[in-house]
C-alpha cells in the first residue's frame, strides 16, 4: 500500500496500477470473511467505503486517511490480470469501479494471453496512463511454478505465459517513445518457509529479469 501511495503522490493522474494476482485484494472489512488485511490493499488505496460495521468503519477510514492522501487511486486507473479466486464481496465492490479492467484466467483461456495483453495496452492508452505501477504477486503463477506462497490457487499462469507477459510489458514500457513507462514494481507473497528448493524466489527473480529486458533467445544463442 505504501509504495503505491507514494507513487500516487508523486505521479498523480498519470499513475495506473496493474495487479498481477490470483486475487483482487479488493475486500473491505465488511466484505471480508477472513478480515485479513492482505485482502484489502486495493480497497484501501481506492478509498472504498464500508457500511456494515460502525466500529470498524472508524478504523478503516483512519487507515485510508493515513495511507493515502486526497481522494485515492482513481477507479479507472486500476487493472488486474490472472484473477481466479475472487470473493463475492470483491465482485460487488468491483462493479462500483467504472473503467477498471479485470482480466481473469477465464478470459486468458478464452482469448489467449496475447489478446489479453493487447486489451491491457489499449486500456492503458485510452485511460491516459503514463506511468504504470506493477504489483506482481507470485500466486498469479500456477503453484507448479510458485509453490512458496501462502494462498496458492490452482489454474494460474504457466511459466511460459508469465515470462511472455513480462517480455510484452518490457516492450510496452521500455521502448523509446513508449506512451507509458514503468513507475515501480512490487514483487509480493514469496514465502521461503513454504518454498521448494527456492523455486518460487528464483521464478520471481527471473520474471523481474524478463520485465527489465532479458530475452532468452538473445542471451543464449
Ligand atoms: Mn494473491
């Protein structure tokens, strides 16, 4: 939350967010079954209201006020990719966000990842986002490739899909004359205690390398 809040203070309306995650992280205290704050960062950054618990409301409002200055992240500047474990309350919250873009695994299966990335790029262009913050949750990847994480969900991105996404994002964000550049990156939810031979951490490092321009063919031939 803090990193995106800082970026928002620095970049203002130019900032957009790409949340690569199995989860929306869009719960408010009253929509969350677990009350786990890990499921609420985007709701806090978007300053989503909460109506159910009056006692909790004060804490939620205070958290939002302390984390983000002003009106918060504009709803139309938030996108997700890789969703496959969305709570009912999060889906309800999502419907209150005009212009936000949610790319689920179902869409990726149906349209193909390349078409989904074009959709994302069109959204960035049309929304006028000039600086993109990427939050890469390793649970966006299938647990086969990222077992070391607390809330793994089957049916995620394959190793190849993950790298293809990173390579395409590199092209979009780092080519000279790009309409949008990278504002910052969070890599989250690697848990070494749950990992298998450090596979998840290594996958995450490899993903970041691809985002910053490592190309397998150019490197190895
Ligand atoms: Mn997640």
